[in-house]
C-alpha cells in the first residue's frame, strides 16, 4: 500500500509539472515570441507541399499543454475547449497587408490568431483569426490595415477534439508581408543623449521637415517596453535642423531612448535605440570619513538612511530633512561603518577610531 501511494504521488507530481510547461514564446509575457524570418519560406512550394521551406514541430514542447495561454484573448473561431499547444511568433509589418499561410501534416488541425499590442499579459487585441478545415488542408490568415514598421504577434495552435491533432508539423509556405526588422528612419541623424545631474539631454538632427509630421520621444527601462514621454512637431525647413529636449525625470539607472517619426498617413519609422545612464547625485554627504563623538552630514533632499557595520548588519534607521545634521557615534565600537539611503545610492563609508 505504501509503495502504491508513493507511485501515485510521483505520478501526480509529474502530471502537474507537465501541465505547467509552456510552449515557446508563451506565458505571462510574449516578448520571447519567435521573430518571423522570411527565409523560412524561401523556395517553398505554395501548393500543398512544404518542400524547400522550414518545417516546425511543436509536439515535443507542447504535447502536454491542454489549454491556451490565458494572457491573450481566446480565438474568435473554433471551439476554445479544443484549442491548445500554442507557439508564439512576432513580426514587423513590411506592408499594410500581410498573409500568414500555413500547411500542416495529417496529424494536426491548425489555427492562426494574430494580435496587436503586447507583449505584457492582457495587452493583446485580436486582429484576425483563421482555422483550417481539417488535417492537411492548410490555412491562410489575411491581415489588413497594418502599420508598416509596427510589431505584431501571432500564435499557431492546434484546434481539434482529438488531443493528438493539436500538435504536429507545419510550415509557412506562401506567407507575405511579415518582416523581421524594424524600419529605421533615414532622415534622422546624430541621435545622442548625455546625462547631466539628475536630467538627460537628448539631441538629433534632420532635414526636409514637414509641418504635418512630428516626432515622439519614447523611453524604456529594459529596451523592450517603451512609453512616450514627449511629442515634438517637425519644423518645415529644407536645411539641417537640430532638435534638443531634456528628460527632466529620467529613470534611475539605465534609460533606453528611441524616436518615432510619425507621418501624415499614420505610418511611422524609428531611430536606432540609444542607452543613457542617469547620473545619481547623492542626496546626502558626510564631512570627512573619520567620526569623533558624532558624524556631521549635509542632507540635500529628505532622506531615509541606514547605519550598518562593515558586515552589513543594520544598527540604526534614521530619517532627515534637508539641512545640516549629525549622527552620534560615541556608542559605536572602533571599526568601519556604512551610511546608505534607502533609494539605492552608493553607501558612504566612515571610520570610528578610539
């Protein structure tokens, strides 16, 4: 009986582990989706054969998956209870229209669902969905009103009542309009940034401005998710024009910047991304590094400090308003101590000598 219970427990553990497995690119964030490569369809027959193309196999990674990723809207076609085993792809639109055309083997009933937005959980919106009529029949998803240069996502999934037909081989023969690179602006030159105190100054040049166009300055903490922080109208001129803007409140540490150049027809192009590190100005400073009966310090902004020994053990937590202050050190034993603010500034070291 004991051996039976052990075997049952192991079986349940393996089952839970399998259910928790993720297909490629899926999960709670879709930034890991596979970038579409147009070379996959080079020389590919567009009939019912994948000869000359690249075959994909989702069986090994996705066979245990019996449900779709919940962070994306469910497919608008087919039975969602019969849909599973989704592999995620992404592409840059190279034209206003695109076709995702797939052929699959006899063991797979294949679906395609495309999205705009993302990649965070809950940030995707369906822009098209198609389902094959059965194994080996192929499926085409036609997309329109795409913005050239914009990043889109799609997933390939199995959709059939038999679980065995939710995974198999497929290829992208006949797919068009799917690019793998960001369209970069050829008119913007010399985009650069420089940190100064608690600000970051940004600069770029361009020619042939159009009064109906404008720039959007975008910033990111990780180089993936960007937020617009400024919009700057272009000045209509045939001469070289320099633009400058200051990010008054940059992020702590690394700041990724890029410029989106938006045109009247609503398509846009990007510059390459630049990386600027914010200079951290200490919010407090100590006068000298050897303490007597007390340690004088000058506080520039309201600050919460920790006083710790050299091993990192916190001895005291102190809050100060701006101004001149002192910390009593008469009770401290001879040794090295650290004073650090809670906002992550570099610790300042001082010594107590007896």
